[in-house]
C-alpha cells in the first residue's frame, strides 16, 4: 500500500507539472491562434460556407506532427497502410437509423495521405483511417461524391471537431457510436459501425493461426505417441509445461485441469497479438492489446471466472480473514473488497 500511495503521489505530481507547462504553452498558442483568427476571420468564414464550421479551411502545407503520425499508424483503422498512399482495404459495414445499411470496401473512399478518403460514400467519410458520417441535411446521403478536403478545428482545450468540405461548405462529422455513458467522451451518434477494422482482422487472424498451430501439435502427439516430441511439438511442449507446473498447479491445486484451457487460451492469445503487432506491415501493425475495449473484455472474463469459481475459503480471505485481529480486519476488509475490482482494472490498463 505504501508503494502504491507513493506511486500515486508521484504520478499526480508529474501530471500536475506537465499540465501547468502545457497549459502555459497552450495559452500562448491560443493567443497566437486568436490573433491569426482575427486577421483571417472574414476569409475563413466565407470558405466555411457561413455557419458550417466557422474557421474551417482546407490547409495543405501543415507542419509535420510526429505525435499525429504515430497515432495514425497505431490507431484502429478501416484499412492497412502498406506504403505511401497504398492501403489494403477492409470491409465497411455501417448502419444509420432512417438510412439503412451500407456495405462496401474501404477502397471506395480512395484513401490518400494519413488515411483520409477523397470521396464520401452514402454520407460516410474516412478520416485518419476511421469512418465518420455527415449528420447534417444538405449533404448527399446517397452514392459517391468527391470532397474538397477533410479537416478539423481545435478549441481552447485542444478538443478536435472534424469537418468535410464539399462545394465550399464545411459539414461537421459524427464519430461512431460509443456506449461509455460519456466517461471517455463517447455517446450515441448518428450511425453504428460494425466494420472489420485492423484490430478485428488481427484478432481473427491470430485465432486462426493458433488453431492451426495447436492442431499441428495435436497431430504430433498422435503420430509420436510414446516417442520423444518432434518439430513444433517439441517447441510448444516446454511452454505448455511451464504454465501448467509453475502457474496452474501452485495456484489452483488439484483442480487446475478445469482452468487450464482458459489460462492457455488467454496466454497464447495475448502472446500472439503482441508478437504479430511487432510486424510493421501487413498482416501486422495492429495495436490490439493497446485497445482498451479488447483488454476490458479480457479483464471482465477473468473477473467473472475468478469470482464465480471462488469457494468459501476464497471469500473468507476477502471479507473476514482468519487468524487476523478484529481491529485489523476492519481496515483490511475494505482493502480486500476493493482489490477484487482493482486487480482486473490494473490488468485492463
């Protein structure tokens, strides 16, 4: 607990220092932006088409932003970036209430620099590799139309608002629906995205590769029954035995076999995702375990398996530890109860 408190204090202190520096720099940058906005305000308003995205313009010679470039390459996009303006498209499966379904390949957007599409399809656009939708009336919601550009503006807090410029007007873009009760900035927007993104494709690919791998191991055991392991069987067996003998048996006892498939699935699935993520080009480059949605599901499954399988001894050590003085239990019990939820939370992060 002392280590945790020290870590929290250091984290908060460093965050506060970083925020103060960023806020000071942000104020200076904001003052500079306000001066530029006053100088070009009338021109920008005309280019924005009146009330659509005030200050929205098609900027062509922007300064290189290494942070934006890095996030572009690790983000969960609807296409794999190969080289330059070459992309490997993925299926887009989209639904908008009142409009219906739209199913097509992301190549229809005709991707260019930074994963931005040059065309809108049924009111959908591709910005930085992610599908967005023009929600406002007045924009063509059927067929394919060419865009002047995709752009964005930032408020004083640095929050981005995305726009598509079409026939001299800037139309605001909606991101995909995110059911997070607003905790992470998400909410219900004008469409639902069921597309096969980089992360989804990578998870399916890893699952298929693991299935092929373990089928080969099974065939090896069947073929070499009673003999020394050979080939891929000899490579996988030490890893499997290590997890069984050093993790499962010491912690789970004589019921370890019941949970061994779960442990092996989690271990090799995460290992496979991390290894394939090291490949900088297709079929790698997917940042799956860096996606909070993926680790949230894995943590939730681990939380349910652990607590639904807990016996009386397990719950006794959480609510009323044996052999501990009562006055200490009053302190430890709330900590242990919080630990039930903190452990999967830290695994998720």
